[in-house]
C-alpha cells in the first residue's frame, strides 16, 4: 500500500501556530457548505458519470509506484501522442516516498509505456536534492513537459534544504533538458498553466514556503526539524520558442499563508489542486485545512492574497481535498484524500454534488484531469497503482 494510503485514513492534524489556525477557522466558520437537495444535485456535471474502470497500470519496468500527477497530451510531437495521459510516480519500487523518477504515458486504449526516467540530469543542470516527482505536471506548446520534483532524504524524510527540489523540463522524447529553480520555488507540489505559442503562465503550489516561513537552523538555511509552515502559490512567466526550452522570465507570489505540515507517511500535506478558470481566477485546495480558496486576477496581480481571506468553500463534503480541475460547465471538480469521493463546487463555493468514485478509497485519490475529447474524468488510483477513468 502506498504511504499516502496509510496516512490519509487518519484524522488530519494541523501543526500551524494556534494564532494562524484560529484566524482561519474563524473565517471558515460561516463558509461551511452543505450539499443541496437531490433535485439540484441531478443537474450537476458530476451526476452524469456512473462507471469507473481501470485504464492501465502505471507501474513501469523499474517498479516505481504511487502515481501522483496526471496531464493529457494536447498535440502529437516526438513520443507524445495527442490524447494520451502522462502520469508521474512519486515512490520507488521499495515504496520510499519522494524517490520516484518515472513518467508513464497511457493511451485511451489502455496501453502504457515509459515516457521518461529521470535518474540523471543534463550536464550543468541541478535539482536541489535530486529527483522525486510530485503532482505537478503539465505539457506546454512545442511538446515541453514540466514536472515538479521534491526529493526526500534518509528513507523518505523531508529534505533539509532551502529551497528544495525544482521544476524539470523535458523535451517531447522524455529527455530532461533544463531545470527551473529559485527561492520562490521550494518544493513544487502541484501546478496548472495557461499558454500561447510564445509564452506560458504557470502557477505552482510551493509546498514548503520560503525560508522565512519555517523554522531553520543556522547551517545555510537547513531545516531544523520543521514540521509545519506557510506555503505560497507562485506564478511563473515563461517565454516559449519552438527550437529552445522554455525560458523563465519572472516569478511572482500571488497567494500566501496556505498551510503545509509534514507527515511521516505522506511526506507533506500542502496545497494540492490548482485550476484556472476563464476569468483569470485561480482556485486552490488548501489541503491541510480542508478548504478551497480563490485568487482573483491571478494572471495579472502583483500582490499576494492571504489564504484566510480567499476561502470560498469549507467542510461539508470536503474531506482533505487534493486534485482539482475545472468542468466544461465552469464548476470545480475536487477529489478527497480521506474518503475516495469527488465533489463538485460552483465558482462561488457552493457544493453541488458528491459521489464516491473509489469505495473505501481513503488514500486512493490525488491527481485528476478531464479528457478534453470525451469529457471523461481521468484520475490516478494510488491504491491500485493505476490510471482510472470515470465515464457516463
């Protein structure tokens, strides 16, 4: 069983200072949303889906397990096939968290193959601590694949680095070509993006925050047993060219004060689930605090919004929200880590529907996305190390 599966069935613990947590809970108190009557639920996007089936195993030849991130390939280039899904693995074959190095490509016909194995980086490129692939995954124009890395130490413990990890950029044949790292990127955990042919805006949840947000010792910023802190949401602007890897233009922190807390069995509880709507509002699951937040004007804002002022939905059917995506109707679709349920939420935060997609599924759900062709829901299943599909 994956580490996340052992953890997520437990009651969630927040390790944040009481003053911070108390302020958030006060803000959440009136925002708890309950589900509407059955008649209203029948009109939800989620209500049209009834069948779950396994598409393919996500375990490659090297034995990596614990699938985390999933993204659909938009166009065929190199080894990338339009409509296929890419999936990251977070654990190695010994099930040590934060040591997975593989990206698997799965076709809609259920065929699975290795797309990338990132055991060695290009000369001159580095990723603080090494490679341990996270939920963060996306495909840019030109076939450039961006994937997050938060590597662990000492058999699966949080790294004693600041910053830790990086974003890895792969070409359309799965070869790593560059890394993106700076002090605004400390443990890239999940991402969402919007792009044109010449530029991309990538939003990343910064799982471990910045050095000022967590306890450190005097040894070059090494973490001194830090177990909790404040995570950021970072906007990256990238310049794109067909004949060269993406170039980082600038970074801006657009959200601050989101919770992160270390957990031995699941490494870290941090914002997992980011999606951007057509109006430029970025939605974020504050996983550790069981709320969904909205960051307006995310594409253009120059100042960070505080998490405790951005809450739109809490409690109700939410039960440790993880992966999130936007439906064709403009609603939000969230999967829970603690119960195997999917929850549909309106942009204003009203919880519209909740359905079990993995029975007894505590620890099974994390990353999800929509198939743009069929609008079926693709999601990783950590309990079976597979990519599943929820269809009508």
